[in-house]
C-alpha cells in the first residue's frame, strides 16, 4: 500500500471545546470520519457537543479536572474506539506528556512528534536551538533555571525596556513588559504566578523589548516523508496585553523577497526538529527595518487565526493535519502555494471593552451572525448557550476575504455590523472602532497600537429611545403574570417604586426605575414612567417624553418615542432583570446592555459612598467579574497608599490586579483560592486614624459593616 492509499481514521476524538472543536468537527464530517466531542459539566449544552457524532463527559467545570485531565481523555478514547485525537489549540495541544501517553496507548496524536513538542515547548531551549541552525533571535538571556535574583542581575545587560516571557508559555499569558528596573521584581512575581497556573511551569526568561514591533508569523506544514512547505505569513500585530485581536494574511509590510526569506527561515526551524503536521513560526519584525526579522517561538499546533491562511490559499489546514497524521504525504509542493486576495479575522470575546475589557458571562438570549460573499464565521455560539467564567472568553471569529485589503476590511466591518449577541457583553463595537482607525486602514500597525489608541476610543452610550424601550419592556413584564419576570413574584419585590402597577401594567403613580449603563462609565440613568407600555409618559432626567411599545414579533419590538418610530431586537434576562437591545441606524447594528438596580444594590452603593464628598474615591473595592482570588498582597488592618496592589482575581484565563483607591486601612478576609462573584465587595479602605479623621474603633466597625454587605 502506498502512502497515497493509506486509509484515514474511522473515529477521531476532539480534545477541546468552543469554536475550534466545532471547526475540527466540520472537517471530520467532510472527510467522512466519525467525531467524538468531550465536555465538562459547564459545557454539557455546548455547540460542539451537539454537532459531534458522539460526546463524552470528562468531569467537573475546572479545566484541570476535565479538559486538562490526560486520564479522562484517554478513557474517552478507549470507550469510543477513537483511533486518533485532534487537540485543537490550548489545553493539551502542546503537551508532550499527553502525546506520549497517546502513543503508549496506540492512539495517534494529530500533531508533531514528542521531541518537537518537548523542544519547541520550552521557549529557552527553542530559542537556543534555532539560533544554532542560523535563525536570527531577539537579544536576551535564555537559560534553564533562572531565579529572580539572576534575572534581575542580567536585566541591565539585556537593556530596558525588557519583556519577561514564560518558557513554557503561549498566547501571551504571563508575559510582562517592564520599562524601568524598579518594576522588575514585582513583574517577575506576577509572571511566575501566571505561568505556574497556566502551564504548570514558572520558568522565565528575558528578551529586549523591540520598539515599534510587528508580529509576523509563518504557517508551515510538514509530513513524515521529509516535505516541508510554508503557506505565507500572517500579520498579527494588533494585540492587547499580548493577545491577538485582529489578524490578516498576507502582511502589507513584507515584500516578495522578504516573504521568501522569512518563509524559508520558518521551514528551517521546522526541519531542525524533524517537525510533522501544522505549525506556526512567530517572528518579530521592526517597522523601521522590515527586511530584518527575529525568531520568537514556534507554536506546535494549529493557531486561532489559521482561517485567514485558509482563505487566501484554499488549503484546509485541519484536513492536511489529519492526512499527515495518517501517513499521507503533502498533497502539494511549495511552488503550488499561491496567495490570492486578502483575508482579515476579528476575534469576538465575552468582555466589556468600556470597562477595561473585563470578562462577561451570562446566556445568549438572541443571536445574529453574519453571512454572505467572502464571509466565514467560526463560532461556538447558540441561542440559549450559557457562557461561564471557567474558560477562555473567545466566543467566535468573523473572517472576511476580499480581492484586496481594502475590500476585505470593508467586508469585515459590514459583517461585524450584522453581528449581535444579546445576553452577553461582547467586544464587537470595539472591533469596529479599531477597524475604523486611520493607521489600521493604512496598514501602519505595531503591537502597541491598541494600547495607545484605547484611551481615545468613544464607546456608544444608551440613547433615550433605548432607555425608553427598556422601561416599556419592564411595564409590559409587569402586565404579564406568565412572563416569569421577577417583578411578578408573590413577595411583592419591586425596583425602586411603590409597586403600584395594575393588572394592565398601568401606573397610577410614577414608577421610578434606575438603569445602570456600563458603557457610559457606570453612571445611573433615572427614569420615571406613568401609563401603560402601549401609551406612557417617560421622564428621563429633566425631560418628559411620550412613548409607546408596539407589538413584538420574532424578537423585534417597535417603540414610538417623541413621535419617531424606532425598531429593536430585544431580549430580557428574567432572573437579573437585564434588558439587551440591538437596533440599527444606516444599516449598522449596535448592542447595549441596561441593568435595573434593585433596592438592595442601591442601598449597597449608598452605604459604600456614605461619608465621602463628591469626587472622592470610592473606599470599596469590588470584584469586576466572577472569578477566583489568586493572590492577596496585604493583610487585614494594613495601612496602604492609593494605588498599592491589594489582591488579584482570575477569570477566563485573565488575571486582574485590584489596587487601593485611596490611602487608608485595609479591611478584607479573602485568601487565595476563594471564589468571588461579580460586584462582590473584596476590600474596604478607611481613612488612616493617624490623620485624626476617625477613631480607630470607628474605622474598624465601618470596614466590617462594608465587608458584610
């Protein structure tokens, strides 16, 4: 039997979740291979579970007890007869021990050999290895077993600014940029903690931070017969906190000669470790010297942004991975690779860009995803899908192809305008603002552009018609006892008002509502309503408006506001009272979330701000999202200065450090490992009694009261 006749697999298990699991399952179906999904308890209703031919539960929600459990994945392989495992990206995709365990069990790992994983998975060894094979590298210090003292001592020789990188890392996790020597010790501690949590290895190394860097990566494929090819490069310079946001292929920076050189360097790096399968070699290229490039790392797996390469080359990278793992040679040669047109990808995350990109969670109340010529969507979304804080916040990817870069960018913007996910905060609006940036349009990119532009971005705030729509939807809920609304509960619970709603939803006295509009910086919107949902008078601020809610059909509602008809798609979360609205102007969709505050929440805010003047810092430190406390930097009763780190909370693979909002004495009782809810009070600051403002006993009592709320 020749390699061309070698059979593919009968059954392949996909050891991943989310959009990448769905994407791999799609190709398996095309190839006629039975697919097996795996899932945790949090993902029992996930899209990849529904789309696979079989599905096996791995364990509880925590990744270490489910998706990262080698024993659980092996058991799933045995129970389903899976002959091979596709690891996707993340989780076990670059785990050499996992690949070795599969080999011992007689199961094919759809990825590179263990030696390649082992060598390239260690960034220090990889850097030293490729340098020995003539691949240029960034100046720095990369040696095994470097402790903090040795790293601090070596930093001066490397030169500031410096980039701390985990040796076992990937995806930017644990990377820390340090501008001055005095910040290095604390940054090393954070980097080690994140690296240990994410990769089980806290080994670090240092590189000089390249000014105006561009992140260029080259896609390679290699088979077991010695054939290695590259499929051009991807521009991945639009990043935030070292996480890619928008990627494109090819890069506008490289000329044909440099493209050939960097592609050959990537192939040489792969050959040096006898690589097989799909992989990506990442390079730093200075914008000031585009003909120079430096090796950063090799990702021994499929990349999130692989669709842009597929769209400009016409190659199904997952299908090639499967064929290579089954013993087939590559189906094409280097001279057959042609880049046609341009493709751009945008990652949709469950996050709130207006609130420093804090992760969001919830359930998908209504979903609209784009389609059309040149548009591809790789998604994990489904109506009703619950999105938890247990995993990476990426929900979907929207990819656009065009005959040139301008056409691809225009198509992507139109596609994002037609994307709406109601029930979960997403970054769609932010992506469109980024695509509209003049430097992005012109291709003047670097890895620091997003950080520079973010302070100047203007996010859309809810307008009076949308506020009126949410208020009228609330009145409609009052009038419908079968709606499941919390306002119909028998305990008489109401938001801010007297509970004067009648059977038809009318109010004899004004119904007072308080809306929180996160995109406007957290400011409340005071609303008073009289009448019915069909015919009401709504006071917003100092102005009263006539308004009425029309009939709803297929998720659409119409609102007559000040004599003008507005149309929205609307969804309501009955448990939290959150109203999600999407509406259009000139064909552009937006999504906005309005949250009704209960009496207890309002009282909580009032107590938190009691005793401080207008403009003073809020003494209460709250969790910005549900997550886990991973570090506590102070003890209860410590005196701290404004800006001092207090504790860190991790959610969706992101660590958020919370700092003191003012000088004072800390009151807290949390420890690492504690689970916290969104908006939960984590610490309280009271003025230092040395200043003579309050007796120490009163400070302590006040802090204790806040902590109990």
